[in-house]
């Protein structure tokens, strides 16, 4: 297992965890499995230590994550603003997971940054902003869940974590690596998994909980998006899929139910880049983009230059305030400008 914090920072981390009484844990907007899993692992861990913990997410998260231990008590800022703000205000420790800058906290940013409580960041994105007393940021790690696994080991707590905590950590790592099918070649990842299996988790059940819970609408939407909406730019080894709210409603599919769709075109032999343009259900007029690539194509650079976003080399996102046709135009421009790497 790997050392994340220096001795001095570890001491500070321990003290913050020991001395807190009311903790708020949050993660990035449109939380994914890693965001929810790592936040809930920490929540379950601190509750077991007798702390009063509130998990507050900036906005809604997908139904296929709702089985996770502790998910039923998550506050959603866009729906329970008063409660979420009160929890942040009363907190004497704030832990943020799976993000590298405060703006990724969405509506929670202001309250979290205004709070006098010390903050801890646990993350694996590049270029973490300096806004926390303790920053555990490991960009080479596959998930925030993995960072947390090593942190718990460093605290001497990994052997003693509960099955619920282990389930959350495994789910976090599994979600960010497509069930260990990408970004997961470092041998130590499997040491982490081995440790979690020893806590008695059923990894096959966790896989089914996440990946085999589609609604009929989601499955049919998938078929529709691939059959009707996917454009294949063969010369560029790139695909574009669009999804409007009108189409989403037609299939009775909610935000988050489109998780994984951006990855699907990369199943095609020779594809290098997949771009999914997805109208935001909560903010009409905002187009969310998901970029996925294989090998060396830098999605994060494209997202930063063209889509007000960022992320990882092979998985990034961003957003545009515009119509779908305008978003498509911008996407065309982005592809053109990276044509040398794509052709
Ligand atoms: P997704 O396509 O699943 O929404 O996001 C994939 C990854 O891209 C996320 O894990 C995150 O690192 C990054 N990402 C997504 N949206 C944004 C955004 O608006 N801004 C930035 N900086 N990164 C994003
Ligand atoms: Mn992550």
C-alpha cells in the first residue's frame, strides 16, 4: 500500500478527524460512483467513530447508486437547500471528495468556502487547488476511492473497516475504471481490492447493483442513441452523440440514467474519441459534454480549450451555454483543431 501523506500531514489529518464532532462530506456536481462511494465510505467510517455526519451533494445523483450503504440519507443541495446550508454552517470539519477546485461543488461552493471549519480534500484529479488544510491528491490513482483506501491504511484503520465501508470503496474504484477495464494497471489497485474482499464484500453483487439496473427506458434510449443519433466521423476516429431533454422525456429517462453512454462508441474498432452532448435537465440552455478517449488522446485539453471544462486524459467533461446546434458547431471546431491527433 502507498503512503499518501507526510508524517506531519498525517498527524494533522488524524487530529482533524479525532477532534471534529459535526462533519459535512461533499463531492463534485453530478456525482458519479466514485464521488458517492468515497463520500459514503468516509461518512460510514466517521459515524462508526461516533461523529455526526451529513453527506451533502450539490445536485441529484443516479438511481443506480442509491443502493449504497448510507445513500438514503444524502442531502441534495438543489432540493434541500436549507438543510444542506445549515449542515455546512454548523460543521466543524468539511471533507470534499473527487474534485480539484471549489467551483466543482456547484451551489455548495459559497457556503463551503465561507465556513470557518477546516477542510480536507481527498481526490485524484490533476492540479488540485489550494483551498484545504489537508490535501490528499493523487492524480495517478484510479479513483478517489483508491486514495481513501491508502489513507485508511496509513491511519492504521484499513484492517478494521466495516463491510459497508469496504463496499463503498470498491464501488468507487469499480465505477471510475469501468469495472477495472481502464486506468487500472497499477498492481497496488489489486492489493486494495484484495484488502476489501477480505472484509467480506461481494464484488459480483456490487457489479450487478451498478451495471445491471437499467430501466426499460434507459436500455431503449441506448439503442436509439446508437442507432439514430450517433454520428461517426470515420476520418477522425471520432463519434458524436446528442441527447436533448425532449428525447430524454420520450424515453422517460432521468439525469444520470445516461451514465456510461459516452463510453459506448469506443467499443468500435479504431475509435479514438467519443463526444456525448447532453442537454442539462436542471438547467435548460446548458449543454453538458462528456469526452472519452483511448490511448494518448487528451480529452482534458480539448475540454479545457473548447468546453469550459477539464478532467482526466481519457475522461473529461465540460459545459456550454447554448443550443444543441451551436454545441455541435463548437464540437466540430474542437475536432478540427485536434485533427492531427485524431486522423
Ligand atoms: P462526465 O463525463 O462523467 O460528466 O465527467 C468525466 C470527468 O470529467 C469527471 O470525472 C471530471 O473529472 C471531468 N469533468 C466533467 N465535467 C466537468 C466540468 O464541467 N469541469 C471540469 N473541470 N471537469 C469536468
Ligand atoms: Mn473520480
